[in-house]
C-alpha cells in the first residue's frame, strides 16, 4: 500500500503498478478499486485518457467480482469523464444512487456537483440523488 500511495503522491507510475501487482500476487484484492482509481488519476494527470479509462473499467470489474463496493461510486464518477454526455449523466446518476444507498454523503455530493456541471439540478428533499433534469 505504501508503494501505491507514495507513487501516487510522487507521480511515480511504476511504483503504483508494482504496489498493485504486489497486492494482487498476495491475493489481497480488498480495496483494489480504490488503488486502481489512484492509478487512473495519475494516468489522467499524465494525459493518458485511454489508459485511465481502461484502469477505471478494471476497477469496476474488480469491485463487482470481489463484492468490494464502497469506492465504486467514485470510480463511476471518475469514469463518467470519458463518456459522451448522455452516458456520463446516466453513469453519474447511478453513482449518486449507489453512494446514497451506501450512506456516503461526500460521494453523493461529488456526483451531484458533476451532474450540476452538466446541467442536471440537485434533487428535491426526499427524492433519490441525481434524478432531476435541469
């Protein structure tokens, strides 16, 4: 984990990849979507959108396969950056609903912020997150 966090903070992709590979080889898949999202963030910052998108897709698959869902709303939110407008809004709405179901206020707010940037209004009180059109 130290290699991943250190690599992310130093923008050292090989360290992040080595850290992720070490966890996988040890059979430690817990929090893998989170670790992969850090790699995707670095890839995005290094202007490698195709690699970032593929890494986020891998994070989604891993989270579903290992029932490690806590970070998937953020992975979906990050992944929406690479979608066409309609798909991005749909993905953000799904992320907001998932975050709400998990009770993660911070992740709901992140999704709602991204939705508002795309012209989708914040829902009324009592309405599920991310469902109102502008």
